[in-house]
C-alpha cells in the first residue's frame, strides 16, 4: 500500500504524484461539481411553485455554495493554498478500484494494499460534497426562512430536504461508480441533455420560434441545455485538434431547432383529428 499522494510505478515501487490533471480530468471534476448544483436548481424550481418569488435568490445561493465549496476544496488540496492540484495520471479503469486487486500469496492471507492510485480524483469529490453540504446547512435555511414568503411553512424547506437525500446518493455513486463515471460522463451528459430538453419542450407545448424565445425562463432553460450539450461534446473530443473539434459545437442547437421545426407535424390533437377523419 502506498501513502496518500503516491502510487506504484511499473516496478511496483511507490512514487510521489508530481503531475497535474489533464484537460479530461478537469472536465470530469467539473461534471462531478455540476451534479449537486443542477440537482439544487431542479428541486428549488420544483418546490418553489409559481407563487414564490424567492426561486432566483435560492438559485444564486446554491451557485454561491457550490462555487465556494469548489474553491475551498482546491485550496485545501495538495499543494495547500494554491488552486494548482498535484495528481497521478489515470491509466486504466482498474486504477479506480485497487481494493478489488488485493493479492493472496498463499490463498489464505490477503495482503491489503488498497490506495488511491488516481489521487486525488477519487477523494477530492467527497471533500467537495462535504463542503457543499456544510455551506448549504449554514446559508440556505436562513435565506429560505426570510424570503420564501410565497410558500407554506412545510413547503419552504423541501428543496433542502431533497438535498439531504441526493448528497448521500451522489456520495455512494462516486464511491461505487467513480471509475465508470470517469469514462462515461461525456455520453451521460449528451443523453441526459437531449432527453430533458425534449421533455421540457414537449411539456411547454412549444410550436414556433416566437413562443420559445418570448419567455425569459424558457430561454434560460434552453441555453442551459445548450451549455450542457457543448460540455459533453468538448468532453468527448477533448479539443485535441481545434480545427476538427470546434466545428462540432455548431451541432449544439440542432436538436432544439429540429424539435421546434417538426413539433407542428406531431401535434397530438392534429394526429387525432386526421385519424378521426379517416386520413
């Protein structure tokens, strides 16, 4: 077993991690950092309702909580006091699950040599989630109690209660599937952004461009999905070759435009009426 901040080399000797996270590592950390923020925003919007005028302030507070937690986590990582992170390079999927490769030389005694071979990509996410939870418990209840005047006493804290559920879920997800998420997160972002955008547009009954862009809330949701879609494309391509990868970003608005242009042809009432007329 190697001490924290070290991993074995090809000769099975512990060496100190002296590298820096590459672009893909930062994109992975960005994805893990976005998960609680997106869930915060979703549940704030879900439980705020139409009567409450506090949703915007709660959104900004959630953004502040996650941003401060990310900065504090980077400052406390080695080297302490710097936003620079010292790390070991990820070579393969098994690097994330060293606990599954404890050897048994005599098939009786197991030698426990589990260590963080992907330092600090595995543990830094747990530290970030802990700071997010602490900051939320310090800031959000006071804010919600003062400004959430449009909600009932039992409803105003539901977004906080939801966070108390999804933070343990995210922690278990990172503990069990951190390595799988590391390799699959770009495709997860693309699929989820497409599915949620299609659900939102269908629920909003968007038929024309005018109906889509008149309302500011819909515009914010649309651009948020486009940013996530662009993030997924960048994560897959890694922007290694700018002349080939940057044009792919032009595909970001394509799903929304395709939906808006074809929605009128799949209107349920129109299909039912044509079916009733025998066409």
